[in-house]
């Protein structure tokens, strides 16, 4: 439903950038979500060969029928949640782009099926997540490298193992592990250097004798994953964020030596009492982090580097 809402906003506004502003995400993230939506449906919705873009026949049909479906869905949620008014009809959570959109949405879908409460995620840059939590525009936020802020409280989730990721056809896909100092001969795609994860990856590489430079740098993980698949790219990513692609046989995760991790956490505004549904989902995230299948525990035989 979120992708349908996004598409309808793009079509009605006639602009990807305006839709990005409305949803408080980057234009590149919107473009990637729509491309993935088209791939999932198996049809082209936007004709991008003309400027401004035009709706295809499939896109025109989806807009006409989809707008009505969104209204019906919202009405249904209102009527269902009215039966349990103390739960609240929806939860709003802001998260960084590299928090793992797929796994988060899977948890949200299961939660909604069980409780009837919709979990709405907005994916943003780290500073935007913090600002949104401060302004109480969301119940809580999910970020990497949580700091000690005066006006925010944080709860540690887990340390995510970082790994070298490539397509299954890439020559490196035959490797099970690789020394970071060997990456000088590899053209790497990375995160922008003003992002905490971008700074941390560059610092890690420099400490291992790498220049810390990239052939391309972007601000969201979906674009990096698309570049890995479509351009035979290679990147250092949190291993949990590519589980789906690895499971589908599209990508290969190669262990980095020395081990490199990034900390993840939840941030909330101080003196805030979360609604019961938000508190329940908060606890689900913490439990999932403690018991999930994330391969983040360090190998005692390998030197460990803690992301800073």
C-alpha cells in the first residue's frame, strides 16, 4: 500500500521530486522504489523517455483504480482501529536508509496482521531522523552510530557485521573472505562521506592501507544495491541488509578481515511515553535484534575493528 500511495502521489503531482518532498525522502530513493514496484508488478508505469514523464496505459489504470483503493483502505483501518481505540491506528517510525527496509517492513506486516495497527516507515538521512524524533513527528527513530544527545535517549539494538557485497556473477563472488588491504585493486561503490556510515567505512579502509576513495558515492542503500546488480558494482554494506538478495541467489557476501561492525540503535525523545502499540513494536525490534540471524558476532580468530 505504501508503494501504491507513492506512485499515486507521483502521478497526481506530476513530479518525482515533489513526491519525494511530500514523503520526506530523497528523489533517488523514490525512483528506486518505483522501479522496484514496476519490477514486482511486471509492467512499466511511467514512460521516462519523454520530459516530463507520462503515465503508460498500465500506470493510468493503476492511478484511476488505486486512488479509490487507498481511500477504501484508510476507511477500513479507521473502522477497525475504532474497535480498539487505545491501541492507536498507526505507528510512525523514522529510520535511516540503510536500516534494512525489507526486514523492517516484514516485521511491520506481521505486526499489522496480528494487531491491525499499521506501521508507517519514513526513510531519511540520520540528522533528519533525529530532528523528526525531537519534533515528535514519529514515535521513535532507528539510526546507526547513536550519540549521547542531551535531548534524545538511545537504546542499543545490535552491532551489524559489515561485509563486501557483489553480484553472484562478479569474479570476487568465488571468494569467502578478503583482507581489507586487498581492496585497493577493487572499484568500490560507497556511502556519501557526510553520512556516519560513510565516514566509518572510509576510516576503516584507511586504517587497513586503502585510500578510502570510491568510484561512486550515494546516500541510500537501495541505489547501491541496484548498482551492484546492474553495473557489476562492489560495496561494503551491513550484511543483514542484503539477506533477501543473497537468499534469492543475486548477491554474494564476502567476509571482511579484520572484522568491521557498525552499531545500530533506537532513539526516542526524553520523558516520552510511547503509545501501547508503539511500545510493543519497540520491544519486538529489540527482541529481534537479540535473537535474529544477523551474522554479527565476531570470529575470535579474526582481529576485530569497532566502527567509530
